[in-house]
C-alpha cells in the first residue's frame, strides 16, 4: 500500500517538473528563437509537455485511485 503513495508522489513530482521545464523552454524559444532554430523544437516542446501531463495523471491515479500493488 505504501508503494502506491511513493510511486504516485514520485510520478506527480516528475510530471510537474517536466511540465515546468516545457513551459520554461517555450519562453526561451520565444525570446531567443530565430531562423536558425530547428523546426522540430515545437514538436519537442509539445511532446515533453504531453509526457509531463501523462506522468501527472499516472501519479494521481496511483496516489488516489488505484488499489494496493501486490
């Protein structure tokens, strides 16, 4: 039972950290981006944000919803 809370909390922290870094990178791109900036940067930002949100949802499910791990 305790493992759910530990893994859920770790996933929530990692998800928030990943989403924060994604937003921070968008601000860096807006300020420093120019013609030489890779076109794939936007895709990388969106996928990293989706990854962070996915971990956040997984952490919430582990922490609050899913029963004990056997």
